């Protein structure tokens, strides 16, 4: 099945009348106190909190396309405050208490984002809800139960996580053959483009210029070189997430992993009565090559997943256009989980990239010697994590010693990805193994396939 529209950044922009007209580019060489590279959630939240804390700071943002062009305007709209990175990896370089503190700080981002949206008058279709990770075969059911037990072992209480059986899960969303679900509570659904555009407007109102259509060529100590001029600043923030590999010297730092989404036509009320989904939960599954979905404000289903996982040489897409095979794959996932949707038209499809560090664990930091800060490598949890990045970078750049600056993701060093063709081979092999593992489990393998464990070891996932 094809989609009526493929690319054009994302459906979320079509929902608000199309991508915005770009702001003016950098007018030439300028001086600033802080230069932020990238006008997505990370860069905008950093500018917002810095300017609120120190209104006298001269902050500028430079952006290659327009604010919210990347993952910030293309994601699945899960404001989850989640923690799907390895707690054990963080614990090895810190302590259990520090990881629990980081977990709590991440959870707090949901309330924080909602509070700022209300304070700044940002209408982003935000709706508080639960996250359901459903299991539709025995192996997935074991993993869903294990996720719940693992979360509880890290001090997450019943008001935050739960497990429900197939009958209860089916009452909430009529997923075909659902056997149970891991529930993460107190999350929210958002319309991503509305959130990032509202945040950009709030930052601009604070007096922070956002120079768009400005390509960064190099980031050095005290200097950001662009195709429009040079910004000289004592402090610089690299907030480029999945596009980081496109900056000279950063080609192997974070891998740009592709993710794609399709959106259906609006569902008739009769079909919603069959499906349920009255709680507007964000929906995922316990497959290895997992999916993510939401029920939108106007009654569509947005369904996302990996598609073609990685382009050779860390290349990125062209304005969100994705492959026909990816659209077909996502349509199959949608109709397998919800056969009731088989007759629906797909109105839009698109893709984007998310940043993945070599150990699949996000980082945030600031180098006192170079004056360069960074945050990202969110591995798909950027809607909420970027907010914590903004507050943490504020404290780091202002030289504050706070609870945030002592969290174990701060200044965490990770080795680089392998050169090509090794990283292409590694990532594609991992997802091929995941695909085969999912197929075997769907055919009745009663436990997690060993192929999936091998895939994890292959790439350090």
C-alpha cells in the first residue's frame, strides 16, 4: 500500500498547514556568549532555560533548515519520561542511587514539559495517558513480564509501572491476540511539530535569535563556522542529535538510525468503538523490531517503526521521504495488531533519524577546556529527555554544581562507532536477526530467540 503523501518532512506539519517559512539566515560574522547548533528540542530547551536563568546572556541558535526540521518535528509523539537505556551500564560508572536519581529526573520531564507548555500558551494536543507495551505471543509475554519485574527492581512503584493480562489489555485497545501488556503510567501524548514550533516561538520571544537556512561547517573552540559567516562564542552547544554525523570530525560519534511513520485517514466512530483506545494510550509492542503508535487528536492512527534501519556512510533522508517497502512493512504491522484497520487509507508516510551512541545510552556534557557542550544520542526518547538536557546544560554552562549536573549521564564518554562498511554491516545484520527472531517467535517459539541475544551482543545494544 502507498501513502497519499510521502515525505514533506512529516504529517505533523501537514496537520498545521505545512512546514513553516524559514527565518532569516545568519547575517554574517557575529559575536555571542553562547552559540547553539541545532534548533530542535535540545537546542531550544537549552536556550529557553539559559535565557530564563541569565537574561543578559547573548545567545544565538544556528539551524541548517528550520526549527523542528529533524526528529523534533517527526517523532511518534511519546512524552514518556522513559528510561529504556541500560541502567546497568550507567551503574558501572556511577552507583545504583545515581541511576535511580537519573530515572526520577527523566520521569519529571513529563510534568515539566506540560507546565512550560501551559505557561507559554503552547497548544500541542498534550494528553496525559499510559504507555502500553503489548505482547501477542508467548516469547513477547515473557519479555513484557520481565520488563515489569526489571522496572520494579529499580524502585519504580506501582503508581508508575504495572502489568495487565490479555483481557484487560484488550479492553483498553482491541489488539489482535493480545496476551498481556507492560504498562508505564503518567506519560503523555503530544503533537510533536506543535510542541517544537511553540517552543521556538517562546525562545524567540525571550530575545534569542534563531538563524535558519544556515549550515554549520565546523565546530571549534570559541568558533562555529557556517556557510553564512562565523559565530564567535565562549560557549557552544552541539544539539544536532541524529544529524551529528554530518559535522566534520563527528562522523562516527553517533549513528543516525532511521525510523519511519505512517498515518491513516481519520477513523469513523464505528471503527473506534470496535478498537477502543478511549484512553489515548501510546501503544508499542514487545517485538525485537518494535513499533510505536498513538491515537491522534483528530482520530487517526500514527504507526511507527524502523523500516530501513541505516543508510551507508551515515547518510540521512531527503525531507522525510521513505521507501515503499517501509510503508508496506508499517502497514503490515498496523493491520496485524489491529486487523480492524485493513480497509483504511494511509494519508501520509515519512521518516527521520535518531542519534545512537556506541553503547546505546544517551549522554549530556560540557568540556571546560573547549567550552563545548552537547546532549543527545537519545535512541528514540528525545521528546522527554531533551527537556532534561536543556536544564542540565543550563547548569553546566553556568558553572553550577547541582543535582542535575551530578547525574550519571553527564560527561559520559563512549567509544566511537566502527568505520564503514563495518557499522553498516553490523546494524543491518542486527535488524535482520531481529526480524528472523520475531518471525520465529510469531510462529510459536515459546521463548526469546537466541538470534535476538546474538544481535544485541553484535552491536552492544
